[in-house]
């Protein structure tokens, strides 16, 4: 396909172990599927939801008003979501969960899970989108270390479409963090491969020129997104920020598909919030990322982590989808506009919570560098062609800010009103970092 490298390698096979459940309520439920492999950190428990009749307080919702997972003991997990069979089926209703904390044994109050998640994912017609593996899914919710769970899914009204078929609760254990010895070398320096250190503007341009020349010398210059002449002629490239690599946050490369898919360029950056909640600490961010990664691949059926980059509340920047941080890697983040764009997810939920200044600054630093590699102006406009979304029909040419919010390309609340309101600040800061004033 023009502009793409074909991909056909499937996700690495996982071993399935079936373990008994202890039900606190005394109810009988089917045992979960526990998906794990010895060489892959973490595990996923997959438990079916069952239909229940309406209670006296919700008769108006009609028969089989909701589906539930009764309160029960489970293996430890830290992130939860709900998936279903048909990726095209929408969940017209609410999902609420309550969980029991490991250690204290305290149960949480009911928490809402973001259900409108179909706006994330691979574009229609792409190999990833048409793989037959992709499932419908809610956004995942980070709940911290837990060993008990209860879930209820309720339709909006009696007239609403039926709840999707094959609904299952996915409980994700992120596994252990990479050992400290794997992250820090003797003397306190970063271990090889776990971080890309920050560079000055001059070092960044020199690094870009060297990389472009090396690709030309290797005979792969035609595929390079950045060329030495362009870097010399257009010095508007922000300094490369400190980036924690996939190895640094503990991504297992055997979980994803092995090959990569690229687009021609990176014209725009779409900013998201992960909608996973704000209860995590920055020390836990790598665990959150491993959980989302496993939820995207194992539970949702994607080829890899959906976003190209992630940012935590402390402003740390993380490599997302594999394929090279300087390359135009095709992601699964903004349905209809994944081609020639990049997706940046700020970990957390920013509908009513104001994003930390450190996170907004990280967006500016990341985009100043990455958009600059492709000669983009963070305060400029760009035209992208829709691959088909709920907001723009396939083939429609749409004008976007170079730094846009997810809601600009799809009918969604993402990246949350509070984060969306900060994008103007990020654009100005990003342009300044590029030397545009």
C-alpha cells in the first residue's frame, strides 16, 4: 500500500489458565479466563457479565435492565474495563465498578467508567482495523492494587438499543516494575535503552542531520522522514525532551505485533486524556502504561499500545507505540485521522480536573521537537483527509490546528474540557521552543 509498510504478524500467543473464584456474595459465576505468559509481565482476568432482571427502582428500563458481575474475590489487579464482541456495537448505557483494595480490604464507592471509547482505535479499512481481532471496549480505569470487584452495566432507557453481546470484565495486573538495576546504571546514569536524554537545540539538529545522513548512506534515505538539507534549511526544531522508552516503562515486546506500520509524515498532534482517572502517582505511571498496553492488545485486540506518546501528571514523557520515536508511526488514537498524525495521551481524566502545568509543558516540549522534525509549526493549520469518523465522512478534507484535541476530529468529550482549554498555551509554548517567538 502506498505510504505504508504492510503488517501481517499476529500478536504473540498467550497461555490461558483457569482458576477458581471465591464469591463474597455466595453467588455462582463462571470462572475467569486468566491470560498470562511466563515471559510477559502481568496478566488479564476476563470474567463474563450476566443479565439480571429489573429491580423495583428501575422497572422503566425494561426486562433484563442490566448486566452485572456480582461482588467477588479475584486475583490482584490494578486496572479494569469492559469489552464486548462487536467493535461496531455501541454501549448505550453506564458502567460502574467498585473494587476492594489490597491490604486494607476497604471497598471503594461506585466509580463511573468512560463508555464512549469507540472514537479511539484504528482507522476503517486499515489492516489493524479489519483484522477481525478488534473488540468493542470502554476506556480502562486505574483503581490501584485490588483483589475484589463488582460491576454493573445499565442501559440508558427501556427504548435504548440492547446492550452489546459478549460483554466481559477485564481485570489487568500490570506485573512488576522493571528492576531498579535495569533502569539505573552504576554512578546514577540511565541504563542503556531505558531513556532518551534531553538534548539542546544544537544537539538536536546535529542528531537529526546525522541520522538522515546515516539513512542515506545505508540506502534507506528515501524512507526517511527528515533529511539533512531540510534540517539545515529549517531550524525550527525544538530541543529533544527527556523521553522514557518502552524498555524504561517495562513494555514487553513479545505482547505486540512484531512489524511496524508507518505513514508518510506527521502533520498534526492530537491530544487526549486517557480517561483512566487521576488517582495514580507518578511513580505508578509505568504500571498504568503497562496496564493500558495490555488492555489495548489483549483485551481490545489492537496490534500495540494505541498512542504514539504518553505524558504523566508530573510531566514525564513516555514512548508509546513501537516503531521509533522519530518516525511517522501509524497509531490507533483518533479514529479517522490516524494517518499522518501522532497521538499524545495525558494520563488521567481532565473533564472537571485541571491538568497540572507540568503536563501541559510536556506537551509543548514534545510537539516542538516531534512536529519540528517534520517542519511543522505548532501555531499553524494543516489539512488532513478523513478515513471515516463519526464527525467527518470518509474522504472529507478537514482543517485542523497542528496541535489539536481529540474532539476536533471526532464527536467526543476527549481530552476533557479542562485539558482542551490549555491547548492554546501548549501551542504558544511549543512554537517558542522552536524559536518562532
